[in-house]
C-alpha cells in the first residue's frame, strides 16, 4: 500500500510541470553580427513555490526580480540549487525588463511565446560588462548572497560565450506551464 501512495504522490507532482527554454542574443553594435545561444531551463524548488503562490493569487514568499550571469565554476543546474551553487561574473546583475514577467510576449525575438508561457527578459547594454567566460545564469532577488533562493538556474548549450564592449545582450527565459 505504501508504494502505491508514493507512486500516486509522484504522479500528482508530475501532473503539472514547469519547463522552458532560454535564448541569449548577443548583437555586435558595430557589425550587426548576431550570435544566438540557447539553454534548457531548470525551475528550482523555490521557483515551483513562487509559481504556485502566484497561481493561487497569494502573496509570494520570494519576489524574484534580477538575473546574474555565471561561469563554469558554478555547480550544475539542479532543482535544489540556491545562490551558493552559483559563481557570478562581476557587474552582470540586472533587473528584469519593465513590464516583465508576462504571458503571450510580443517580442519578435521570442520564438517561444504563448498564452501559457511566462516570459522574463533581461537586457545588457554595450557598457554594462564584458566577459569571455559566460556559461550559465540564474534568476534571483536583488544581488544574491549566502543561500538565497533561485527561481531558475541554467547552462547555455555549446559551452562558453563572450560579450564584448561592442555587444549588447538580451536573455529571454520562457517558463511553460505544462499539464501532462
């Protein structure tokens, strides 16, 4: 009987999954050259709670509002990750773009938009930071410290990428609310 209860609970937890995609768009403002980097997104345990509270129209325990970019020294993305599992690149912390998060995003760069998709967008100007070691990113509250919770943690596929002084960077994160 105990195995049946465990299996039922597991099925109930898996009935609605939050999945998603990430696209990072690096645009050289001098040449117009565009580089696209993608990632599969892991919504953390704290992120699951955040979306559950929002869905129930409750006051959210953690009001996520920022993104930071990281290096390969970060731990692998996982459901239980917090700030201590992440290695931030200096000067990359950025507040979410005004009017985000939202559903049914009208940004032409967002190929994953839909009415059941929550989109977060973050943008960096040419002067915001430079780095040759971008590998991953997180959504968090403010600037991060200690074991602060994360909404999501992801690694870009294809390895390390660069943002130089002539590049802008836009990162679009889509969280799909999937009933399965």
